[in-house]
């Protein structure tokens, strides 16, 4: 909103602009829940069912990166991918 004296902002917003309902999530994620779950699944996939746990971990890490913009998404993606590939290689060596 501008004043009649030029394009100087008044500091006021039109009704409803920039407001979110009470309890609605903000644009940036405050937690790293999906990233932490993806890391745990990546570590678990080293020993148990890498096809299942590793793939789910990679998917969760991608969602955490693209949708929720979590800080730990990139390390979670790396841990999940290493867990997936390492679990597959470990399973192939021990089979």
C-alpha cells in the first residue's frame, strides 16, 4: 500500500495479505523430521533390505529437499544413497 505522496510504503498490508491461519506451517520448515528419518533408513539399509529402506530413504530425502527445504536434506540424501548402494554391494558379497 502506498501513500498519496509517492511510492513510499506505509507499512500496512491489505486485509488478508500475508496472513496465514493460526497453526498453519510457514514457508520454511522449522524441523528436519524427514531428513532425520531418511538418514536412519539409510543406515538401516546397510544391513537390512537395502532395496526397501534405501529407496524409501532416498525418496524422503528428495521430498525434504524439494518440498520442505530442510537443512539436513542433502546429507540425508547422501546417507540414504550410500546406504542403498552399500547395502546392495554388501548383500552381493555375502550371498
